[in-house]
């Protein structure tokens, strides 16, 4: 019986983590709005790119990207590669 409660706890923790990381993103909307403000993409493409970026970076990392607070060259390279790949993937969503 103890194992059942342990597994239930693990499952509930996993649900909480997924919900807090992906379903209630505080940077998804502002990131998409910034993409739309660039004027070169449709709303569908910007939503796709926002999903793509948020699958690969945490909310805190996305906030750093939007605030242009990227000081680590390795992280900057990862951001550049991710945005380029996301842009290509979302060209025709």
C-alpha cells in the first residue's frame, strides 16, 4: 500500500512540474507579441516559434533572452541555433 502512495506522489509531482513549466508560462505571450511586432511573421508562425522556444528553454531563460541579458557565449550560441531552427520549423506550420 505504501508503494501505491509513493507512486501517486511521484505522478502528482510530475503533473505539477509539467503544469508549472509549460501550461502557465508567463513569457509565452510576451515572446509571441515581440515576434509579431517584428512585422515579418504571421500570428500562427509566432505562436509556433513561441512553442518551439518554450519547449527548449525555461521561463527564466526566455525572460533573459527577451531582456537581452545573455552573457554566456555558449548560451548565446544555443539561443541563436534554437531561434534559427525554430524559424525554419515554423515557416509553414
